[in-house]
C-alpha cells in the first residue's frame, strides 16, 4: 500500500508529470506514491522526471489502458 | 547571470502552436528543475500580452481563430484548464523566465504594461546571449 494515491486518468502530457512533481514535493523522505495514468506517454515521461529529480520508481504495472507507477521519495 | 546547463528558447511567432510548445516545455522543465529562459521577439511578443488569444497557424484560413479556441478547450479537458496560471507557477518557482525583446517591442509598439506582471524586464540581443552563455539555445 502506498502512502498516497494520485489518479490522473483522462489527463494528458504534461499533466501526469506536473501533478506527480507537485505531490512528491509535499511528501517526506521514504514515503511512497501510487500514480495511476492512462497517458501512454507517461511510460517514458514519468521515469524521466523521477530520474531527473532523484527519486525512485519501485514498480511499474500495465493493465489494459491503465499504467500504475509506485514511486518512492528519496 | 548565466545559468549552468540551462536551455534558452527563442519564440518569434504568435501562434497557438508556439504558445503550446512554450507552455508544455516550460512547465515540464520546471517540474524537472531545469533552468529555462524564454526570449520573446517579433510576433512572439504578443503571447506575453494579458489580452491576447493565440490563433492556430496550421488551421485553414478563416478557421484559425476558431482553431485556437478549440485547441484551448481540448487542452482544458486534458487537464490544462488555465495555461497562464501554470506558466506563472513555473516562473514563481524560479525555473522559467520570460524575457521580452526591447528592440522589437519598440518596433512593433508593444508596451510592457500590456504584458503579465511576472514577465521579466525587457532585454536586448546581447543580454539574451549573455544569459545563454552556458545554455543550449533553441528556436521554437
């Protein structure tokens, strides 16, 4: 179970990235965020953001249109 | 001051498409902590005006204004309800800076007062190149 869940279904690039960054900014070190998106571009964009800002993707799941990332704040 | 490894964008066109590119790259760069300068010159200056509504360049003649409004509405559905509020956030975070070009403002008779108040003071060609000394320069 993640500490926080962020649902961005229906939102397109760059919103999943911007909303993820906003959420991560509020979180404390070690906390986890579950991001749910149906933007295909997020498959590459979210890892690009997370790598750049130094946090970590623990898991990526794809089920149909839906992509779920588990992200841990550094 | 020249930023290390930043990106400087030149915007010389007033179309919705160029506005969209500046919006998306600027806000995403902010999320990724990239320092960016946007230098608005010639027709691009219109994009900094509070009352300006960009038209679509790619749409058929006579449909350009409607195309801009249609894009705006669709982007709203994608989650971008208020593009200028998103840009303002990126500016306030210190990652996105909007510079109008002084000479072309004079050439085209565009006033600082018509622009959003979070736009930087106008600069010239030398000022822009100095800011971009350590940056990649990209013309949108």
